[in-house]
């Protein structure tokens, strides 16, 4: 009987410990909003903000499929300060003399900075592109597949949006995902 108890205990402990395995490391070097602000004081870069919630399934899929894609991660890391912003975080964020707070609303509430970045259209996931002076270039709501998102992040990240229209970019863009192509850019 003691052996069965020990085996059961071992299996139970093994099962419990598997729930605490560390998360897979993201190839994107995510920052907090405050860290991005501090880094921007030293070296100006555009800011990329992934506005998400813990309960958002498509946010998790985007983390797994889109942000983990090496070509996308490379552009985000080299051309932006990539920020993860929990739209329901309760900690205040102070920026430009204004304190953004958590607002109780319904079951979860929302953070004022997320609402501001999303023009009060709280939809997740939404990514937001800011220029070097923290002005909104473009919010982009919804799940983005890697193949389409690469085109967008390269357009903004490499400043093509300053020189040509989106329509012209789509004609000029060379997808690294086309069959037979194994490298990006």
C-alpha cells in the first residue's frame, strides 16, 4: 500500500510541477511602456505597442504565431521599442505629465492609456504604431497572420510609409513567405 501511495504522490507532484514550467522565451525583446519612454530619451525610435488582455485567446495566438516569427521579431527589435501593454493592468502609468489609471468598468475594467491609444475602441488584440515622438501612426485591430503582418511591420518599421502609399507598397513588397524563399527582407 505504501508503494502505491508513493507512486501516486510522485505522479501528483510531477503533474503539479508541469503547470509551472517557464514560458517559452519570446524572440521579441518586450518592454514596458515606461521602459520604452526611458530608452527613447537616449535613442529615438518608433514605438510598437501590443495592447492585449490575459483572457484574449487571439492575443495568445498572435504571440505564438506572429510575434514569434523570426523575421517579424527582427524588424520589431531593430526598428521599434516593442511594448506589451495589458489593457487591464491596474498600475498607473505616468507619461507627459499625465497619470493614466485603471478604470473599474463591468467585470474587468480598462486602463486609460490603452483606451487612449485605441481611440476608446477597446478591441483585442490591437497593435499600435507610434512615431519617434509618441504620436500615433496607426492602430491595427484584430489578429494578424505572420504573412500579412510582415508586410505591415516592414512598411512602417523601415519608414516606407513616409515615401510611398500603402497601395504602391503592396505592389513593391517582396514576401519572404513565398514558396522557395527562406530568408527575410
